[in-house]
C-alpha cells in the first residue's frame, strides 16, 4: 500500500488500485461510524466516502506513486487510470506559457522606462506584482496536477512602491522567476508536441483500424479527404490485432510519458520558480524561535503557578496547623501533664520543619521575590543563606524578561550551591551586569560567580552545571567555566536579551 | 489593646483572630485586602495592625504597600507584617528610615504565642520586631561587612537580637546573661561601629538598623 495514505480512524481500506488515497475509510469504521442511522447508514456513508476519495485521487498522477520496476508496480501501471490532470496540465501549459511571455516583455519595457525616466518605477512595480501573482498561480496549477506543494514566494516587501521595487530587483529570485517565464512557453510547446505524438499516433491507428474493419480498401482515409491516409494491412484479423494493440498503447503509453514530462516541469519550477531553500529555512527558524520562546515561557509560568498553589494550599494549611498547636500549648497551664506538653512541642517542631522544607522547595521552583522585586533582591536573599560569605552586586536596569531572570537566578543559585558543597572557599562574589550589544545587537546579561576555593569543578554529566547548560540553551545562553585545580573558580553565564 | 487583622486566607484569618482574642487583645476588625484595611484603620481607633503581605488583587505585595500608606497617615499605629517568606528587600522598604512601630515576621512564628503577642505589644508601643531570618539577611547584605567582622561572637549575638527589636531585658533573657553584661556589649558594639549609643532603646535599634541598611545601591 502506498504510505501516503491518510487514515482517519480505524484501519485504512485496502482499496485496490495504485496511487494515493485520501480518507481510506473502511465501511463501518472511520468518520461517521455509528453516528446516526445505524450500521446500514454508516456502511453506505463509508462507501460514499471511499468512492469520492477514489474519484478525486484517480485524476492525479502523483510522482511518488508505485515504482514500475517491480512486478506489482508494472501491474499497477496497467491498471492505473489515465492521468487526466497531468495531461490537462501539459496541454494547458502552452497557453499559459504564451501568456506568461508577457512578463519578461514587461520587464524589458520597464527597464527601458527606468533608464528613460521615472515612469520605469511604476512599470516595474506592476511587473513585480504581476510576477508574484503569476508565480503563485503557476505553482497552484502544478500542485493541482502533481499534488506537490512547493513553497510559494512571499509578497513583495517594502514600505512604499519604490522600496518594493528596489527589494524585488535586488533579490536574485526575481530574476530567476523571470527566467522561468521566458522558458515556460518553449518547454510547454515541447511537452505538448510529445504528448500529442504519444496520444495522437495510437489514437490515429486505432481509429484507422476501426474504420478498416468496415472497409475493404487497403488505404483508409481518416477524417475525410483532407485528413490523413493510413495504410492498413489487408487481412482483417491483423486489422483487429492492430486495433487491440493501438487501444492498449493508448491506455498504457501516456502515463509513461506524462510522468517524466511532469518531473521535468517540477524540476524547472523547483529551480526557478519556488521560494529558495534559504527562504524556507529562514521562515522555519523564525517559527522555531517563536515556539521555543513560548515553550520556555510556558514552563516558567507553570512553575510560578505551582508555587502559588503550594503557597495558598499546603503551606497555608501547615501554618494554620502550627497556629492551632501553639494555641493548644498556650492553654496548657503549669499544672498540665508534661508528656502532653512535650508532644505538643514536638508536633510544632515537626510542622515548622515541614513549613521550612516547603519553603525551600518553592524557592527552588520560583521565588516570589524574584518576580516582585527582581534579581538584586532575590540574589541578596540567596547570598544571605549561604554558609560562605558572598557579596552581591547586581546592575541590570532595565529588568530583563522573566524567563531570563529565572535562568540567571537559578544559575547563580547553582553556582552558590556548588561553592557551599565542594569548594571549601572562604569568600565568594556574585556580579550580574548588563553588557550593551555591539552595533545594534541585543544586550547580553552576564552573571559571574567567583570563589577562592579549591577549584577542580567540571561540567560532568549529572552535575548541576550540566543541567544548567541545558536550561541555558533554551534561552540561547552560554556557560563558561574556569576552575583550575587549586582555584580560584569562575562561573560565567551569559544570556542575550532583547532590549525591553 | 485594639488590633486589626488583614489576611486573605479565611483559615488563617480565623486562626489569628481567635488566637489574639484568647490572649486578651480586642480584635476590632478582620479584613481580607489592603483597601479594606485602610478603610477600617481610618474609621476605628486601633493600636496595631497584623497584616499579611500577599493579598488580593495581585497577590504580590499589597500588604506591604498598605503598611507604608498607614505609616504615613497614621504614624501612631503599630504594624506587624506577616509573610510566608521573609525577604530582606521588603524589610528595608518597610523600615524605610524609621523602624519605629514596625514588625516583620514569618507567619509560623505566630505559633509561639507568647513571643508573638510580646512582639505585637512591642510594635504597638513604638518598638521593632524583625524576624531573625531577616536580620541574618540584613547582616550579610550590609556593605559594612568588615567592621561587623570586628565584633566578637557574643557581640554579634547581641547585635542580632537588637536588630530584631528586643529590649535589653529580652536580650538578656535570650542569651542567658545579666542585663549589665548586655549593656556592656551594646556599648562595645556601638563603639566599634562608630555609632552614638545615646538615647533610649528605640533610638538604638534605629541606629543599628540604619547602619545595617546603609551602603545599599
């Protein structure tokens, strides 16, 4: 089965016949199955869907269809329906090509106009516009015939007519397209001649043999006195054979010829007409950058939401619990059972510990003070909790985007954690600054965590630094580590940010 | 003593009201956001307010901003701010240049009922009550790291307690020493830091907090 089937639901139909299928719905399953009217109606519905799909698909001659090299492929060739769409496309090509010659002609006139006077600019504008429309139209026509979706060029860009003309003239794609339209007519002419020969000759023979069955002359006039005269061999079994053979040829040969002709057209269109690979890649890069930014933002929002839920939920309840325990303790007079007092004290201590743990957890997820007050406040708080004395110097006015602040915050936290755990340092420092971009590029926010410890840190897999590098990659950030054995250690993190 | 409670969580609001009532405070009103708080304080005559930082509508720092408004409009009303996180930045903003009648505690400190009520009374009387966590952050954050390093460990303990707003008697009880020893330590601290030790206890707390807050960008 061809693997460009679109199975909606349920197993795809094993409908005999080559070529692509659209909705391959087996009767009874797929769209609409069981929706209304019971099994008989859905059976009929499925059959109708399948029939429509087959009809739609039969006109197309997909270039990705079966390979004639295999026996299956050859059999399919015999069974393949005539490529009407392909033939229609090739036949119409001449008309389109001749009309399309107007475009290069217009371009020449416009160039002359430019040289002569200002009138060349509106002429070129018209040419560019017409070129765009014609190109999109031709690509659509090609898509109708072959099903291939080549990328269409984008509309002419520019703030005003002059800018549009300038950008179009500077773009080599414009000239390639004009070249296509110069070639369109000759290629279409050759296509049509070949197609005519391939279809016309067997047709003529078949017609002649048919007529000769009713006529005992050796020479048959096809199409009246002005038409062609075809010599047909005398014995009528031979004439019958000729009829059969030419009918068969009519059936089998056109697809064989249409396909290479279409392939040639596609080749030329790909090379000259469609938007280039670079443009396609540029569009894709834009899409990817946007979607990545959205993904990173969504992750950050999700973390903030979890922090809020924890704050308003579990943390709140634990505080209420500890209040209740405190009130209970307060009511115990001096004559109370000391065991009870002891249990209450323990209960309160456990609750306080739980609250502290939850607080650390949420700080690790998303510290509220970071959103509320920025990197300076948040990093000061982290530094205050560090067992190693840390000085903090933050200067990032204006505030970077929240996702970038979050990444920098966690980078510094990771650095300080490593210092506390491994470095045996006596002092550490954190500096966060904004480095202006060169020549209109965007600013870079740089965070440097330094310590005077024993060094030897590395980005081995599984260490916090490796995870940090991954998270940095999400915002186009970079990590540089300098940690010779014996120290000192310097962790530098840089994140580009669009100036807000 | 007449107090107002501002806390958006019903669970905690009820808990606070009951706790305070049990300890002999007169809870005049219990509200759920900053605007209501300001309205109530304007109408009633209260001695102190217990205020949560995170309240509607934005759930960021409404309580803090309401507290700052209250300090300007009604400087005689003590404000004790509660939060599930204490951050040095909020403390600095709350204190501004006057730590009089201001407190900032972790919510769970409320469970130590005696301490909490003592802190509330202190704040109502014009004193200070800063959470130990916040003081630790302030100590670290201050630019005057080196002079602080010249203090002995004992003196640092006294300094920390002073910054929390404790009175001399309170410090003496905390560190299990006599009040005379506390006075001596305070004198030494102020000498080493180059501060004037005169004036009452409130003045000295003010001096310490100002000192710790100095040198910030």
